[in-house]
């Protein structure tokens, strides 16, 4: 059961050993969601966030009780500054020579321009998985052109949380970390107007975000086909809200699979 009103001023646990450590701005329509995975004496940060958000993100990471030096890897699922802008700050405060920065080779040629000094790895060079000392695995799946050539998603095999980067993201000022759809949303034939007179429907914001951010209908459908092969019980996007109900997840996938006017297809 997810908390109904989490305190966004602190790290929020979304699964066992997994925390949302983002910056909440009530006026912002685009909320970024860095995540921390803690496994014993080792930690990993996924999509660590922008440079302006770094003080807030790092404070929340430390509030979980770990030390910065326990962070053994930084994972970046594409190369945008809202994910990677703070990478040099992370390096400075983590201060360990064996820190790994993991992404995709198509991303790494851009990530290196953030003035990094740590070892930069392409996930295919490590068998598309990161293994903690405990044996816990993070597996990486490519979702090319959703929205960058090197985009991928990260699956925690222990908790079955799937970190989806921009996929399943949304833009809107009525943001909340955990999204739960009403049962009527699963069969709603028309998103406007809401037959239940709800003040706002989150699905149009998700659809519109994908139309603007993803490159094409074909790329989006390919990525969703990949995601359907992964036994995820929770979707944790880098923007938007966390989904933890299997019917909600499938409803959003179905809507996205049939979405028209995505990226270049909207123009052509």
C-alpha cells in the first residue's frame, strides 16, 4: 500500500530499499524523479538529476542513513541535463576512484561532456546488468529513440521495479508521486469529458508528454513491446508518477500503444 500523502521534503520509500529523492516544486509542470537503491553497504543512483536540484537530491540521499561513499554506481538512462547535470557534483562528494558511471554507448559520447572523471561504461560491455555484492541484479533493456538513440530502462530483479526514464512520464502542475487510476479509467471510451466528473484526468497529460518527447509512433511502440516482456510490478519514471497497479500499468500501455501524432509523425 502506497502512502497517500508522502512528505516530499524527505526521501520517499517506493519499494524495499528504493527511494524517490527528487525535488518537489509546486509551480513546476515537469517533475524529475531521481531514485536511490540501497543494498547493504552499496548504493546506486538512477538518473541523478539536474545541477540546480543537486543540493536537495543529495540531502535526501544522506537522510536515508547511507554515506555518500557507499554509492558505487551512477546510472543514466539517457544524456539530458535534467538527468546528468549534477554528475560532477556526485563524483566530488562520493570521492571514490572505483565509481562507475553506467549508460549506453550512444549516450556516453555526450555524457563525457559533463566533465566527468570516473570510469564511463556502456551497459552492453557489462552484459547489460549491474550486480551488487549481494548478488542482486539490475538488468538493462534498450528502448532506442524513446527518446534518444541510447535510451534504455533498468529493472531491479529483487523488487521488480522498472525504472523507465521518460517512458510513462507526464507534464502537469497537479503532480503527485503515486498515481492510482479509478476503475472506470480502464474502460473509458473517451478521455474528455470525464464521465465520473473527476477534476482532472492524468492520462491526457501522459499521452501529450509522449507526443512531444518521443521521436515517433514506431519507436514508442517498440519500447512498449520491450517493456511488456519485463515482469515489472511497479513503473518508476524519471518524470511523472509511479504506477504500482498491474491494471493501471496495462491501461497506460494500451493507450500509448494506440497513440497517434508522436514526434515526427505529428508533423508528417
